[in-house]
């Protein structure tokens, strides 16, 4: 297949189950292994409630993305949606850069973590940064090879990720029912659900909400999905529900095996749970090192894939140079965009200090969620807009915007009032990225206008 001008198009090969595993792989990650302990410190044995509340909050925006994906299956994702709704190219450009930076900084941070594990724990005699760059080259080559190969790699890694979490549930299930799952720390008691303060549940939901981030990446590969009107809603919503079931199972298992007080203090809570639930399993640490490497690697793969499609889509919107919109005639991948991203990620790895940048981009991603939800409200109210295969009530995107705004305020308030230096820096870095995006748009606009 080719575009009207004769240039090749992206290949539509992704089915509904591949999209589901894509979303599941994006959401499940190594972060949950430490997150359980932090959430238990706030909610005690009721930590599972935090994941339920977070799922409800995340699902509001997830449903908006599912609806938009069924309406407008475009590689530009949030950038395309913003421009279609708001009709402001500069805003679309800022949204696109924000989403891309979120993915690339996360990728650079993750690749360095994998490199450290390979070099320090497995004794590979290479500098950490060089190993990280080589990993980026390897992932880039998989994405260049084709979307089908990328989906198979994601499926393999996701099965390993899910397998590690299901193992913890399986070996710990015999402990279920042994504790009060509504027991909370004294400070969490109050007016709310079963005597648990609504404020504390909200704080736990804010903490666990970020374990669901990743579903938004699906929008950027929607142009390569077969029957997107049905496949994208099925895959996106299915992935969010699947992640919730796994997270809740892990949370219930964790507090069943270990007292929540010990869980909160443990530097590696889920590893400790696995050791206590399966003392007979020798070499457990090595197995979970292997799982962690594949989990982080999968996140890097999907962020790279998302970024390449985003650049491709923004090129076709006239927001990026046309060169980035080229598709390889044989491989049917945006090969120039893949190569450009490799250069950016390499620069981020060599520059260092990417972790703080990655933390700052979480604020940018929440801002994008506000804009995307608002865009769906506008599009639903605009006459003449084509309906999608998955329509939702107007209050869903409206409420999704409000929830994400609350999370932004909570995050910024915590950063400003907190004692950690990284927390103070995050809002400033997020603002600097937005300002830099606007400057870049002002400089590049003469070259990229259609």
C-alpha cells in the first residue's frame, strides 16, 4: 500500500490481542516492585484500595484515548488530536514534544539501569554508558526491522513481566485470608470507605496512578492497527483491566505474606515477599534480575516505538521536517525517524542526569492528558465530526481532565513543599521543556509549514 503521492505507507498488521499486550507491556514495569512498599506505608493492608481508586482515575483518560483511537487512528497520537480539536499548531507541537520527551527520557534512564545490571552484576567488561548505547542500537534495529518483529519482541517481554508477578501471586496465594484487608495505619483512619479516610485513599491513588501510565502509547501505533475502530478500544481497556487485576493480586499477596509495617520499610518489598513465600526457590534473585532487565527493556522498546511513530505523524502534520515522515519501501517502518531518535537517546545517555528529567516529564504527561480529554470534549460537541467505533458519554473526558488537573496540583504541591531537591527541580524542568518547545516551534515553523 502507498500514499496518494506514491510513497509507501506504514503496514497495518497489528491485531486486537497484540494491542492488548502492547498496552499491558507499557503499564507493567519494574516500578511496581518498589511501589507496593510505598503504598503499604500509607494504606497498610488496604493497599489494594489504592490500585482500585487509581484504576478508576486512569480509566477515565484511558476511555478517552480508546474513543479517540477508534475515531482517528493516526500515528501523531495526542499531537494530531490536539491540532484537530484546538486548531493550534503551536499547542500540538508542544504536546508532541512533551509526549516524546517523556518516552525518551524514560528510555535513556531505563537503558542505563539495564547496562549497570549487565556490567556490575554480570561482570561484562564494558563502560556502562557504552553498554546503554549498544542496547539502544539493538532496540532501534528491531524497530527498524518491522512492526511485526517489534510486536513479537513486546509479546515475549510482556509474558516474562507478567510471569514474574503471577509467580508471586501463585506462591503467596496460600497466605490469602490470613489478615484483615481493611487494617490501616492510625493516621489513615477516618470518614470514608470502611472507616478509611478518603484523603488517604486519594493520596494512595495519586501514588499508584503512575503505575498505569503507558496506555497512552497505543494511540501512536493506531495507524498500523487492523480494524482500529474495534481493536484499539478492546486492547486499551482490556490492558488496563488486566493490569488492575494483576496489581490487586500482587497487593493482596504482599500484605498476606508480610506485615504491612515490614513491607513499608523493605528496600525491595516484592523480592522479600517472594523469598518468604517460596524459600525453596534457589537463585530467586538471579531470576528476578533477569525479569527486571526484560521489563525495563520492554518499556524502552515501546517508548522507542512510540517516539518513532510520533515523529512520523508530526511530520505528516507539517510539524516536523518531511524527511522524518519517510517510510522504508521494504520494511514499511519510518526508518529516518528511528535513526534520529537513536541519536537523541544516545545524546541523553551520554549527557547524564536524565533521571531528574524523566521525573519532570511525568508532569508534562499529565498536562497532555488534560489537553487530550478536553480535545475529546470539543470534538464530541463539534458538528460534522465522524463518530468512532467506541463512543463514551461527555462526562467521561470532562471528569478525566479534572482528575488529571488534581493530580498535577497534588504533584506540584508535593514538589514545592517537599524536602527533596529533585522534587523542587521537577516543575522547573517541566516548564523549561515547554518553553524550549515553543522556541523550537518559532524557529522551525518556516521550514515545516505545509
